C-alpha cells in the first residue's frame, strides 16, 4: 500500500506518504519488503524453521523503514498501519507457543 501511495497510484487516505523527498526510492524499498513478505508467507505456510527468524528480521526492517519514512516527510497517521501490523507480528513471533511450533527454544 505504501509503495503504491509513493508512486501516486493509491489514494492517500490517512495522510501524506513521502520518503525524504524521493518517493521513487521509498516506493522501491516498500515494494521490495512486500515481495519478501510474499516469499516468507510460503515459508511460513510450510512451517520452515528459518521462517521464524526471517519474519522477526523483516518486521524489524519494516519498523525501521516506517520510522525513517516518518522522519522523512510522511505523517504518523499514514505509517500507523505499517507500525501496528509489524509490531503485532513481532509480538506474535515472540509468544512461547509460536516459538515452540517452529522449534525455537
């Protein structure tokens, strides 16, 4: 969604989405992370033990990119869905049941 907003192909419903004055770079970064999420969904579906680590790392990267976007020119309201979803993913990954299902001690 953020990649499409920065390419001006999706309406800005929650606020301004920009990336340090270079919307194309921001759209490229958000698009790459979205593509990695799709690849990771397949690994998670197959309960691959490495998928847990990648998901935690990808959620961290998304939070960092959202914070950089907020500092860069995006409004907090525009980045709030990304921050909320990735924080929920981090919390879910760190639950003992989730770690046990992926074989993490």
